[in-house]
């Protein structure tokens, strides 16, 4: 079991809050503004977005209007597959900065692997040198995608954001990333509520007087996985953030580990179409 840290130091020395707030499918900028504003009020200091989500304007405005120092909010965004390649990536990051209305981005990810991973990464590395990006990483990359990227990379990716939940635990990929100093981050950690029906989750929720969502998120964090649950309801944001006052035992962790059926629930990165 990983040592639990509320803030994780990435391989380049940058600190990232282990629990963040996701904004996938919040594609209305006004709704995104409200949700991110609520999340920041609740206590989240890590916000995840992407160009594909079509909400960067609302996300950036909420951060600006929060009253928080910019350095106290960790912002992740991603470039879409059609923006990959060296020149395209430079343009896409500049566009993201303008849409967000921010001076820099804490973490920029390649959203899905493409045939232009190496060129895209070279652009990212340049933007790290220029201080536009504090950290760079990947999303939905398998081992062979990372292996190919590392052939020419000067900077090892800080993060690999992937599908991860009790039913699909990515054991081999997590071990690979750990061995290369890459932190794994979970998207769809609650599997849209499907994990709440698992017997182990129900049992542990009863044991600790917590909700199934809180058990799953705590398991993520104790597994050393950065996690970004998403909701548009403030009461759920509060619930999802309330996971720091209890600790699962090694036996509890193993009970959930046994739920792994190693079946991907969403799109396979090898068949993404790019």
C-alpha cells in the first residue's frame, strides 16, 4: 500500500493535489464557471479540463474570480488529437492560455496517443523551457505508447491520466509507470456509480459510515493514484472531498483489489482512430 499524501510531488518537483475536480461533459461555460467556483469554495485546489470539453473559458474565469492566488490552484488541460504535431501543439497551447485567460498552465497532457506523439512532446518540452507549462504528461497512453515516446523525450512525463477504477485496476500499467517515475491519475474513478454496487464497497461504506463514493476515492488515494471525480452538484462535491478523516486498512485495500476483472469499460487507446 502506497504512503498516502494529500499533495504529491511529481518527478519534476511540482506539487499536485492528489484529489481534484473533473469537468468532462460540462460543456456549457456558464455551468463550468458555476461548478468550478463551487469546487474551489468546497476546498478543491486541482481542476482538470481539456480543449475537447469546450469549457476552458468558464474554467479559467472561475479560477480568476475565485479570489485565490493563482499559485494555489493547480490547473490541468489537454490538447486534442487534431492539435498534435509540433506546430499544431504550439498553437494549441497558446490557444488554451488565451481561452483560460491564464499566464501559465500547471499540467498539459496529450489527450490520446497519436502517430505524432514525439513531435507533440518536443513542442511541450519547448513550452516548459519557456515557462508556459509547469509540467507535461499523457492521457490514455499504454506502455508501448510511452516506450516509443521515451526514445526521443528529454523530459519524462509527469502524469499518465487513464481509465482506473476497482473493476479495471491497470496493475501492469501502474507498475510500468511507477518504474519510470510517472504518476498515474484516474479518470472516471467512480465509473458513473457502477462501482457502488460492489459487495466490498458496500461493506466498507457500512464499516466506516461513509458513502460508496468516498470509499472508492479513498482507495484511489491510498493506491497512490491522483483522482478527479466529476459532479455538477455541490453537495456531491462536498461528499467527494470528505475523504481525509479515515483510512482503509491493508485488508480493506486487498478486498477492493480482488474486485479487479481487468476489463476496460471505455474506449481502447489502440483503437481511438488516430
